[in-house]
C-alpha cells in the first residue's frame, strides 16, 4: 500500500490527513519502529501500527491534531496486562503524527489588471490559484502563467459549479459593478474563509443596500471584506494586489496588521 500516494490523493482532493509513524518502541510492542498509518479527519485509516487500544488512542490523537492543524508527538505506555486486549503487549511507544493540510485556495473572480498580480502573488504565497472569467482572450496562460485552473465561462454559473470549502479565499475583482455584485451573490452563502470585493465605499454601500433589500442577512454582509485589502495607500494594480494578499495573510494568521516596529 503506497501511503504517500494516498496522502497526495487526499491533498489533491482538498482533504486533511495525518501520517502516524512509530518512532520509538521499547518492550513488547505490536509493531516495529518506522511502521506508518494514515488517519483521515473522520477517523478512517489506511494501514496499521498494531491495532488494539494503542491504535485507537493514536487515531483519536491524530483526529484531534488534524482538527487543530498541528503535528504532535504522542507517547503511550502499554502496561495493562489484565485488559485482555492483544494490542496491549507491555512496553512504551512514541508516535509522531504529521498533519498534512491541503494548500489553501485563492479564487480570483475576474481576469483584469488587478487580477493578474493578485494571482501571481497568491502563487508566490503558496496558494492554489483558480481564476474565473467569461472572456477567453483575457484568461490566458500568457496572462496567468502560474495558476492551477483557468475557468472560462459565465461567471455566476461557473462559481456555482465550484465546490467551495473553508480552504477557499475569494477575491472579487471583475470588470464592473454589476459583475461584482452578481459574483458576490453567488458565493455569499459559501463556507469560504475569506470573501473580499473590490470597489469604493460608495459602490460597496450601494451593493450592500441592494442585497439587504433582497433579504440578505446582516451576518452574511459582515463576512465580506469590502472595500477589499489593507489601507496602505495602494494605487497601482500591483499595490492593490499587495494590500489584498496582506489582508488575507493577516487574517489567516490572526494578526493585527500593525507595524512590527510598534510592537512592544
């Protein structure tokens, strides 16, 4: 069983998993050092590190590690000789649980002047970049060389076909207010971690007023970062892209965005 291929498949499918490796074993333990097992977020496994109670505890620890997104070292003492469980042989084991997270996704809606540096900076920052536009002459490999998916089609229909998850960070930078509003309506109910839309405060207020009139809940509107980006005085497309990526990274890391020179 190729566990590494299974891990790669999980990442490709946008799923988190953990590789549990037995790194130390003393006494009568069920498996040898180096034995590996994959644990998925729902507790399913591929492979085994010995079965029994010890493996159950490792699975529980791995699921918790996946939930928190942090790798960890687990230590177990297998001393209960009266449990009647063949998985408890007497001994000590250390298991390293290496959490493998899929790459976060940057979904750029629009293929104009701002979208180009947004996509490029997203690629540099390690995102899997997807760009959507309805203009095949704009959404080309030449203009967007480092994106994983260039999806050409009617914007709303294309967005509705994407299985958006919490891995997604959506940046709406289309060629006009109407397209921005339509795109925003299409993704507002999604579980995307970040949802931002470009535009002046007046434009944003106008769109929000229309959405309120259409019955959109205030809690959904508060999820939208609009005007998008941090206030760094951005003017050029590259500077605007920088402000957008800075905001996304800041929120992903749960930081304040203050100057490091001002930190105590």
